C-alpha cells in the first residue's frame, strides 16, 4: 500500500516504482500525494495511516 510504503521508498536509493491507490485518499488524514509521477513525502509524523473516524463505520464489515 503506497500510503505506508512511500516512507520506505523515500529512503531507498534504488526504489524505482510504487503502486498508487487513489481511493484511499478519501479515508486517511494525510493522504499520499503524487506530483508529476513522484510521491511527495508527508510532513506529519507516523506511517500516514490515521483513518478519519467516520470511515470506520462506513467501511466496517459486519
């Protein structure tokens, strides 16, 4: 998932490709951003996986 892997790829010199999954942008506080084909690394601390609380109920499997 690019949302997490962007951090790993950002510090790996020989990483040439990373999958981009745009639908996840809607559910996380600081979504991964791609500009001109390159990930823009986030500025917030953490793994960029903080989910906006309202989406837990929307996507929860019951």
